[in-house]
C-alpha cells in the first residue's frame, strides 16, 4: 500500500543523489579538473529545497511525532541547526573560490546530511508510517509541501525527477496525488513529462492515469 511517507523518502533519496554529485564535482575541482563550477554552485538551490523540507518537518511532522513519542523530534531539530552551520561553512568556501576548502566543506555537509536522513528514515518517518493514520500523514506531508512557494514548483520538479529511480518516481508522484485534488495536480503532468524524458513511459505504465 502506498503512503505519503513514501514520497518523503523519495525526496530523501533525491537529496542523497544530488549531494553525492555535488561532492564528486567539488573533489574533482580541488584536484584541478576544470568546468565543474556549475555543479558545485548547484548547492545553493539544493540547500534552498533542503531548507523548505526542514522547515516543513519542524512545522508539521515534529509536533505530530511529539504526541506519540515525546522528545524524539528534539534530536532532529538539533541536526537541522548543525546542517545550517555546515551550509554556511560551504557557502563561505565557495564564495572565497577556495577549491580545497569547498571540497572539505562539501564532504562534511554530505556526511552530516546522509547521517541525518538515515536516522529519519529508520526512526522518525517509520514512526509516522506505523503509528500515524494515513489522513494525518497526508495532513503533515501536505503542510510540509506548502512551505515551498508555488513559483518554485517548476524548478523543483525539474530538479527532483532526474535524480530518482523508477520506484521513487512512482512513489513521489502517487504521494502528490494524495495531497491534492486531481484538477490541482494535473497541470504538473507536463512538467513531470519534461523532467523524466524517456522515463515518462515507464511512469505512465505504472500510473496510466498520467497519460489521460
């Protein structure tokens, strides 16, 4: 059975894939390989999406989990603050055009983020999936998604779908259809088609309603 929590885990996998690519580019740049500036600079948009995601968790998920498992969410809030510090360190290194410090800061950011996401998947969102009703899951995930301004949705769609495998694309798309009426979701289908390219055929095989 599909759950809106599956959509959150898909976003987590997109974060993992993108920070891995950014870290690889930063390491290559520190070793003198040219032409990687655009990939390294992508971390600013990456962090913008991560910030929306974190604020959504703090506003909607943490209070819900607190009622079920008191004091669990507190440690994740600490992680968010530490990731803010890691981003500032990385931003300063990029602004200084220091390739070595950028690579070091990117590696540190990646390590902390991957640890944080692994913890969330293993505990926080497991609690949500197993102990929170589906209607309340939809309410929480919907509140999370509302953190992003509407004018950022096309760019977010173009960012996330290429980073996902077929299973995550399906899980994320099904989660979207749980969060909003079809007439609200439908205008996103051309954006999804463009972002997935040849992969849209597989997505429509799994979700034929997208083709209609």
